């Protein structure tokens, strides 16, 4: 189990800007693990977040939905120039985690 001492509340302007979700401050290893897992199976990744991180189903789903699998590229539209983490797409307003993983 992971110890998460620093959580952030995040919202997506595209989905529902008034609803906040708990997003742990994942470290680089965890980000890599989650990204790889999402590519393989989004459903399993939701379960993994619930089990390993003790997050709610809603928070876990929110996280998996907003991890963009290609750095810089928006999850929802074809915008390709996202340049920071946890950023709103300038084109469609969707939140992208846009984790920089080497
Ligand atoms: Zn969204
Ligand atoms: Zn977009």
C-alpha cells in the first residue's frame, strides 16, 4: 500500500467544473506505473487505484480518464502542444494530467 500524504483536489472544466476529485501527488515511479497500466487496461487501473491507494471509485475513474497516454497530446481532441502537468487543453478545455515520464 502507498502512503499518500499530499492530495490535491482537481476538477475538469470539460466534464464538470464544479465537481472536485481527490488526486494524490503521485511520484515519478507511480506515474509511470499508472500510465503503463492504463495503456494495458483502464479498468484494471481503476481497480488498482482503489485497492493500492484507497481512493473512491469516482476519484479513481476520474484519474484514469484524465491521464493522457501521449505526452503533450490532449485526451479528447487533436491538440498536441500541452506543455505542463495537470493542464487544461486550450482547445477543448479538458483536463490532462500530461505527466512527463522519461
Ligand atoms: Zn474531463
Ligand atoms: Zn483538447
